[in-house]
C-alpha cells in the first residue's frame, strides 16, 4: 500500500469519489426525456426540471459517497481503491469529511426539493424521500441492496421510471395537486413507458461495474449478481436490457401513437453494439474501467435522441 502515490485532493474528489463521467449522464438522461415529453405535451417548464435534475444528481452523489464511506469503513485495506486508502492514511481524506459531503448532498437535494414542493405539491416530497432512501440503502443500513445482489431492480425503477416520471411531473403539475388521484391525472402512461429504456441502460452501467469488481467483491463478502451467478449471467442480463432499450422505440411508435421521430434512438445502435462487444470480450479490471463512462455516454446519447424524437413525434 505504501507504494501507491496519493492523488491530489482535486483528483481524489472529482475522479475517485464523484465520478462525473457517469453520475452526470445518469442524472441528465431522465431529465432530457422528461423535457422531450413535456415539449410534446406543451407543459415544458425550465425551472422545475432544472431543479429536479440538480436534486437527482445530488441524490446520486450522496449514494456514491455513501458507498465509498461504507467501503472504507468496513474494508480499511481495500485493494480495489488503494489510492483512497492511501489518502485516508495520509490525512488527505477523512471519514468525517466524507460524512459531511454525504450530508451536504442530501440536504442540498432536499433544499431543491423544498422549492419543487412549493411549485408542484406533495408528491414531490414522496418521490424525493423515496429516492434518497434508495440511494442510501444501496450500500448502507442493515440490509444494503448492493451487497445482496438485488440492486438491479432498484436502479431500473429509480434511475429510469421514477426519475423520468418525477422530472415530467414537476413541469406539468399544479402546486395544489392531490397526492394520489391528482398525480395519476397529471402523469401520462407515456412518461412511465419512456422511463423503461432509460432504466435499462442505467442498470447496464451497474452491471459493468459488478462484472469489473467481482473479484474484489468476493474478498469483501459482497454477493452481487456477478458474484452469485457469475459474469456470464451478468452479460446475459446486459444483453437483455440492451435489447429492451432498442426494442422500446419500435413499441412506442407502434403502440403509443408517436410518429417516426421516436425511432431516433436507433441511431445510437452502433455505439451500443460496440460497447456490448467490449463488455463481452473484456474481463480484466483495468480493461473494464473505461467501459463505465462509455456506457454512460451511450445512455446520454440515447436519451438525447429519445428526447428529440418525443418532442417532434
């Protein structure tokens, strides 16, 4: 461990803790799709969706930092992140500083949520609290989902369907909306459906991480899907979710009444296939590290095309 050079404080926080290469795309993707649908439905509102994006990104960051905190607390000799361990021992990083950053993320997200509460009513509070809970329970608490191999549905639902629905809802809802009946009146089925491919591609980012990290996870006692069922199963799941994402535009075109513009995401298929080939071919930790940001860029490109397609369909 002493052989590892300590990263600069900036590199440590930006590249090793905040991961903007994939947290920003996963927060931006559902917001973009919700904007596209809102434009289509003539309910677009810039301030609410911007606040929702900021809150969603901060909730994700809170979850990422919580995962790092729990990892460094439970595995102080973590071989997966030797530079963070070195920084912790050298005093460049502290567990107290991580806890402060986690709290700052969640509190700032709640502040944005309070503004949205005034704009769009009570359901915003429910969505926000559930999202924070999902972010935290991934790696913390008495039953962390990420360590039990049941995080994939959590990612699919919250980073896909819930995020798209929430970002659409804050644009379309009046502040006095009722918690249940009014919410159903404001949110169309299309918002739920459009969240499905976003959830699929976001979950694929997690799957790549699980394949990449599985040897370290075994040493830590984590039971991710890649650990429990093997990387072959994870790659099958990856392929199935990728297929779902690229079948979805056809279903939207044929089943939801959107015009041919909704097929725009198919333009990203070459990138999707290139990424999939690499995920299936590569196995070493070092080779798979760049695949996470590549999968995040695929998600962002797909979401942008879907947003443009929905807005014009």
